């Protein structure tokens, strides 16, 4: 191969249209002033040409290289027989330092077609700049206009690729943005946004023509309409899904497909070797994170949408879970509160909001937010009602424990949202959702707000409100992040994230920042004062009954505390109150110690403390009489 600065390679297999593919690859190479290597790779035992005495694929490629369309492009023809053409091409890329790799595609093929799998693997593993071309019925002999729908994280690279292609072949590149309609200024705003990005990309104006702007809620239809006046439509993307959609293949295809006389192409910038190994085919996540197939994405959407609707099932389960949680909180029963977490339906619409943001799905977002807002209002009303009914009872530790959330609660909610989203996308992990529901605890803090307001405990209500809002915001953001990594949703063609999506994400981001402030303050207060913990742990009912029976037999003596330090299960402490003027029998302490040791073991460490119950007249003027005394 001649020693040239720029090198390009086109992979030609048995499944490609040899002539159009090589001619388009030649155009891309000419735009880069690159030497083009045509790699003909077929399975072992390729069919041979009767006239040339060489494999038919190679003979056809040689004929194309001699055509006027490749004039001025230095070329070289290589032929290999291999069961894996992608591996053969990647080996050549690495050996020769190829900077641009071109492969063929056919947007009309299904996802299981061998040719499509080859194309996807090229996009996934190629370490250099990569272009995949679906020529359709366009022979690639000449072109004038290249349309570049401006969207996604590869949009600048796509425009630069189109500009170089057009400049090297006496054509023009046409940036095209589909903006969102929000009023009479929609087109001006979209045009200014596109012009600013083109300027920041450093693309020379002579390489492009005046950008095109459409304001539409159907970007695919706009692209199809504009494609009629262009020879090639070039996208920046990391998969061929967009080609299938525009060729009319698949459930999410354009209603009116792009004409076969217009070629389609996908461009992806170079990725380093480590990124090829450690990222999945969407380029958005590590390789070990599965990218869902179209059917799996639809299944996820169906599951989330079914649980995000505001219907009778949602209302009934929300009311019951709130009632269970409220009574459990007032009982101080952890087990009852956990039961309420398991039956609460509030998690799914919150996850649905995260999915809707990634998809730009307005309808799903409205349904999810309607269910969330109804759930909040209904939960507050039910818990407040139960709070009024139980006003005679004191607020338990289960209630007060949710009054001081910390940054740790923010982390728990964020990772919980990620876990639920991942579990919903992987049906085999559906059983994990219950565990995440317990970890996040959406309904209990909502119930605490209503109960605290009914009891007039505004400080507790504020703390529980911060905890509840933290859970909602963090779960939505965590779920959206995981859905994006799994390849669900993505950018809208030519639009990028919709305006309402960008605004919603901005509001959620600001809310998370504002919530961090009270969480940060409460975290430091918790560090300074320590966490609320029980001074002692409870003992068995059998031991408690035995001790209470002996204490009741002694007049003037009552049991104040019976428990064991959490760090020592064989140590028991007893604190007893003795009436004023009462003399404690010398044998009582020994009998209590013996009672405890009979139940938990002869070597148990038992501490018995007697506190004298004094009236004011007994110790008035005598500070020493305030001191407790013991045996």
C-alpha cells in the first residue's frame, strides 16, 4: 500500500451492493483526500467469476474500481476468505492505521438478518471514524446535496463528515433541524440555536448551505419530506435503527418511508480501543449493561405504563397502603410499616415519569404525574384523618425517625430508582422490586406528613416532606439514567430532547440542589448530636413476666426499666423505683438477680438499681437528697 497520510477502508461482503457501496466509499475517501482500500471478504469457498477466474465478489469490485466514479481516488483491492468479515476488517484497520471505515447496510432487513448483524458489529467495535451506507437504488455515481438531520451526541461529527464529503465532491451539506413549536418565535429560536452550534463546531460556511428549519411534532415525517430533494441523508448515530425507521421497517417506522432513490448513511466518530471493549453498542453504557432489543423496550414500556395509570386498582391499593402505614406508624410497629411499603403502588408512576423523560413521551409523563399528584393528595388526606383519630396517642419513634432525613437518604433513593428501572427492564429480576420498595419507603414519609400535621408537629412534618420529595426527585433521575443506559428512548430525530423534557430535567436538577441544603444541615446535626437509638434492647416476654411478678409481690416497689445493652446480650439492667420512706428488703436484689439468671444463664451479668421516690418536702433545701441510691 502506498505511504499516504489518510487511509480509508470499505468492507464489501456477499450481502452488499458492491458497485454503489464502493462508489459511495470513494466519495467519502475523496472528501478526506484518503487512499481507499477495498476489502472483499466472503465466506470460504466464494463463488468465482467464469471470465476472470477469481471470486465473483472480487471481480465485481475490480470492475467498479476501474469506473470513472473512482477517478482521482488512489485505491487498492484486497480479498480474504473468512467466516467473520468484521474481525478481518478490524485486523486490517489496526494493521494499516485506517482512519475511516465504510460498510454497507440495508434498512429493510430485520434485526436477525446476518447483514444487519455485521453492520451493527462494525459500528460497535470499529475504533476509527465509521460510516454505514444504505444506498437503496442510488448508484452513488454523483451527488449534489447531503441532508444532515441535526440531533444526538454525534450531530457535530455528522455535520463535519457531510461538509468534508460535499467539499471534496463539489456538493453541499445541508444542516436540518426540526424544532418544537411553542409559539410564533419557534422557527427563529430553532434557526438561532442551529446557527450557534454550527459556529461552535468550527465548520466553514462555504462547506454548507443555509440550514433548513421545520417546526413539527413529527420529526420523522419532516425528514422524509426534506429527503426528496437530496441525494444522501447522513445521520450521526451509533446504531442502524434510524435507517430501518426511515426505510419503513419495524413498528416505529416512518409512515411514509424515504424513497429508494435517496441513500441513507450513519456516521460515528472514532472511539478508542478501550471504549470499544468497555461500552455497549449504544455507546452510552459499559459493555456488561445489556442494550434492550426493540421488543424488550416495548415490553418495558407496557409494564411501566400499566402501573402508572390512575385507575381503580391504583386508588384502592394506595388508600389501603396509606392506612396500613399510618396505623403501623402510630403503633410503632416496623413490621406493619414494611407491609405497607410492599403493597404501595406509588413507585411505578414515579418510574414512569423517568421513562417518559427519556422517551420524550408527553402522554406517559402526564399519566404518571397525574397518578403521583393524586397519590400525594390522597395519602395526605387519609393519613391526616388517621392522625386526628389517634390524637390521644403520642407520636412513636417510627414517626419521629422520619423527621430528620440526611444525605444518606438521597443516596438510597437515587440507587433505588436505578434498581427498580433495571429490574423492570429485566423480567428475571422482577422479584427484586419488592426489596427496593422497602428500601425506598415512599408511603411511610407521606403518612408521617399527614399524621404530624394532624398532631400539630410542624417540625416533623417538614422533615418528612423533605424526605418524601427527595425520594421522588432522586427516583425519577435515577430511573431516567438507567433507562438511557439500557438504550430505551434516546434523542428525537432532528430535535434532541424536547423543550418540555429539557425544562423538566432542569426543574428536577434545581429541586435536587435545593433539597441538598436541608439534607446537608440535618446530616451535620445528626453527626453532632448522634443518631437516636434505644438505650437498651428489649428482653424476652418470659423474662419480663418473671421479673414483673417478683416486683409486684413487693409493696412500694415498681419497675422503671428492664433491658440489656445492645453490645452485650448476656448483660441485663434493672432500674426500680422505691416509694418514699420504704425500706427495701436486703434479699430483693439477690432474688431479682437469681430470677434473671434462671432465664438467660447462670453467668449473666445483672445490674439492679433502686431509685428512691422522694416528694418535694423530703428534699427541699437538701440537694444531696436528690441523688439516687442503690444496693
